[in-house]
C-alpha cells in the first residue's frame, strides 16, 4: 500500500511542466521583437507625447498630453510624469496631474502651474535626456490651447492663447521637480524635433527652417540659418558613426533622410541605397553599438493614423547608407509615435505602444539587432 500511494506522486513530479523563466535582458534573442512583461499600472499611450531614456539610470521617462483630444486614461489633460524602471520592469507615476485651476500665464507669456510645472502639453519629439545635467529636457508650450479655449480654460478671457511663448523645461528625476529656464530663448519646436549630440554633448533642435544648439553654460539656445525640410511631425536621432544628426519624415509623409553636420551647421539629403516607407511622426532610434537606425514604419496608407496596427521594421546602416527591410514579425503601431528608444546598456531598441489587449495603456517590446 505504501508503494501504491507513493507511485502517483513520482509520476506527478516527473511530468510537471518546467517553471517559466523570468524575463532577463541577457537572454534577449537577436533579430526578433519580444514582448517585455512589466508590473504596475502602465502609463497611458499618449499620441502627442514624448519619451527620453537615461541608460545609466536604467529608466525611461514619459511626458506629454493629448490635451484637446485626450484618452479616457488621461482624465482630461494631464501634466504627470511616468517612468519605467528597466531593471525591475516596474511602472510608476511621479506625481498626480494638476487641475487646470492651477494654470498660470507669466508676464512674458510663458505658462506654468502653481506647483511649478508645465501645463499639459503636446511634446512630440522635443523630449530628451541630458546626461550632463542629469535631467529630462522638454521644449514645448500649449500651442493647441487655441482649440475650444473658452470651454477648456474658462479662467482666462480674451485672445490670451495667441501670444503664448515656448518654454525650456528641465525635470529632475531624483527630486521629481521641474525647473523653467527663464531667458533660454526657447525655440518653437511644436511638432518639430530635438536630439542629443553625444559628441559635442549638447542638445540640437530644428523646426525644419532653422536649427538650434543649446549652450548649457550660457543657458541659451543659439539659432543657425540651417534648413532641411518643410512641414512638421519631424523625428531626429544622432548618428554616432557619421557624427551627424539624422532626420526622417514630415506631415506629408516622407521617406527622404536628411543629415546635419553640427560643426558646419549644414543639412543635406542622404543618398541611400534600398528604400523605406514614408514617415509621418516616425518611430526611430539609433543603435550606438552597431551604428544602425531602426525605423518601425506603419504598414498602412496613412502613416499618421494607422487603425490596423500593422507595422514593418527597417534598418538604416550608417556605414553603407543603406536601408534594409527585415522579414520579421513587427509589433503593433497605430500611427505617429515618438516613444522609441535605444538602450546601450541592455543593447536593445525599446518600442512603446498600446495593444489590442492593453486598451490605451502602453505595452513594451524590445529588439536586439546584434
């Protein structure tokens, strides 16, 4: 009897399924997209929002609001900062959004809240992390306050929204506090682009007609007459192989790649081999290890709004100036997206987008090129 009672237990132990291994960045496969499991309440997917990564901290920061067209998760118009810890894969929100009753307009027409924060604003590709300052930088302003202003901002009267000025904001992730750089001569980067030049260790920005460099010593943006492309919904990264910035896309949908020489203050078109799909608010990031740019393109006629969620992955090779379309399954993408990052510590591209299962909350995918 003892043998008969023991035997089924042996069978059960031998045949039980192996325990599923927890996600580990070290075992991320090469050449394929992998869904990354996260914990905690994920940030809402903000169509007009931006993101910035601090590889040294192992964190990605998210800021921006859809303002006049918010999702239900935004609870109106939100000026909260969210972050994802890449070590623990845990989401967190740094502070609750402020009510519009806290909104103020300064004498110089810049905007601020009584809590010393930006209003809820579109940020697009004007969000970057400055490792020299240890802060997330946002250059934007509520340009779309002009949409239904009386309904959305009943505390103000007249044509106040026509004179608002751009602001240069910096966010300290340790103290969870914002600083407004008065007198920074912030450019109008609304729906334009900004990137970090890791060679000169400075921020570069463009509105398509002019280009700016941020002089941190002086605390000012310096303008140059360097034009590249007309329109808006621009996306920019820094090419560490060519030591130049790369810009892709505009609101008309463009597959032309532009490059900027920060030393000569000159833009030019890149004569590329291969081809890619047009871009409008492109999801791009640059791999500083392998010197390639990843472009996740909407596989749909409308690059701005893609209800199908279908996407295609392209790689731009800096050495050969060549595009390659990867024959792999790509993650969901629903149009314009400014959240893509590359993490050199974990050697992975990071894609942030809502999914069919997540509602309007962000899901995370990772891709390791080599």
